[in-house]
C-alpha cells in the first residue's frame, strides 16, 4: 500500500485491510453503512446457509484487491503503485463501486431495470457519489470515479475494475467460495496478479495457461453451482415477483421515486430489512391472495418448483425454440398470459420464466491473451491449453420455467408438444 493507512479493518477473507482518512469518511457515511444490510448473494443463503456476506465487506475487499492489482499488474508496461493520486482514485472507485445496489443485490436488479424502468446499480451509484460525496472527493474527481464505476473510463486503468480479470471479480470469487464452502472460487489470484498486464484493451498473461484456465473454470463452476443453483434461482424469482407487487401496492417505494428524490434517510433505509419488513406487514394486512401465498412460501423456505429446465450447450447462438419462447415471456406479460391460458393455468402470476445469462469459460468481451516467447495470442487459440481447445468456445444456455408445484404437471405436459405451441 503506497498511501498511509489511518485504520485497519479485519476481514475474514483478506485479513487486515488498511483504510486512509478519506476512505474512512466514506465508509462512515450513512449511504455506505447501508451496504451492511444488503446481502451480496441475494437468496443464495437459502441454499448455502453461510452465504450471508454483504456488499459492505465485498466493497472493502474489492478495495483491498485493487491495491494488489496496482502493486503487481502492469498497465501499459508499468505498475501504478507509486502514483499516490492514481492509487487513491482507483481505491475509492473500488470502495464505491457497489454503493448503488438495491435490496438483495443482483436478485432484484434486472427486475427493477426491465420491468420497472429503474436504473442499474452503477447508474444509481454514480448519482449517489455526485450527491453525497462530490465535495469530499473533489481532489480525486467524483465524476472521474463515477466514470470508472460505469465502465466508461478512458485508457486501460478502468480495466482494473471492469474486465474479465479485475479487482471486483477477484474478491467476489474468493469471498463467495469462502462463505458458501464451495471450493471452485478458490483460484490462484495471487499467481495471476504477477503474470498479468493490461494493454490496449487486452488482458495478457505471461505463459501460465494452467493458472488462467483454473481461474476461468472456477468462475464458470461458481455460476453453475452457486449463482445459477436451481433452488437459489427459485427463491430469487419469488423475491422479484413479491418486490414488484409490493411496489405496485405502495408498500415499498418505487426505485424510480427513490432515485428521483435522492433522500439520504430514504436511501439509508432501502435495504434487505426494509424488504423483509414490508413482506411481514403485508402478510398481516395485505389483500392479494397470490402475493400473500408467495410471501408465506418465501419466508418459510418453500421454493417454487422447477417445472421446466432446458440447458443447451452450443458453440454458436441458442437456437432452441422453447428457450426463445421463455426469453420472450420473461418480460412480456402478454406472452406469459397466453402461455398460462394454453397450459390451463388460471393465474399467469404463477408462471416464472427465466433465461439465465449464457455461460462459457470465456465471455465474448473477455479479450484474454497469452504471451509466450514474445508472441501474443488469444486464449481460445488451439495451441493455448487442452481445456480451452476442448470447451473454450462452448456456451451453456439455460432457460427455465418455475411455478407452484400444483401446476408442474400442466407445464410439463404442454412443453412435450412445445413446438406446436410456438
């Protein structure tokens, strides 16, 4: 650490994390303390009970990892650890990168963006930084820090926080593996830090294909085993539907209104506790039968049934017609109603379609390269490792329909002749 630490905070993953006077002022603010009450993994703790880590500790951990990146990773041929202003700016960006998260983190975000017209957590975070930290961060540029968080920073410095191998991913893989007890995320981050460089939008690792493959495989299996776990996704879908209905009922402030008012007290209270309190209030006084049944199932850990799962592995695009139907239904209420009618389900509110993000070892935007004997080539080049040669280009497309178990038979019967429906 090239700047003076004012205080040491002990973390269960990284050990002691040093924070500067300025960082301590940010951490002690109400809008940052709010992150203590936002579960990083949303509903995953209903599958892995230890997964109760929060956005607060992840934000500290990402700042710690940013310091490690700055000390070891070469950006256009140089490490940045000796430039005190750059170090402080990027540490602040790492510390604040999740300041705009909604209750239950990513569990709610796509629902809020695509169904309610709300902002992404990065965009809301940029507004929060401008409103509450503008003066405090004046010497380091609150706007520039926001641009880094939004992924709009010029040059390669922004890749330290937003790329296929960055401070954010490095912390959450280690942290989520530690808290879930799933070993896939325990990858050799320290080894990778010492062989990585960022050059003109590319991540280049010196030689060690095995270490890179280990990292990519670890991330892939964390998605399959933890983030996309069948039951965890079921509870996530339930939480989204309940949140949406409680917003419609006026029991929870709309995310659009929250962003528009930007009131500190309201923001401070907009966390997981707020959501659970709203659910319990509605169980006592609410009137909508479906919403109350969903809340009761959620609070008593009775998940929806996975009525249909269609994983497709392909090197190209997903061409499954059933998956196309599910993707269309996900945010199209008319399509969901038509499906419910055709299946003989009386209330389309019990149809929960989800098209999970395509999974592959290497994302299309990863830009990961290997440097060997002066030559630089894509990680997907056939000569760069057996694993990449075999499965590096394949993607897993996973479409699902969840419902109450009383409708499972109807959905499965219908999808046996799904082609005729489509």
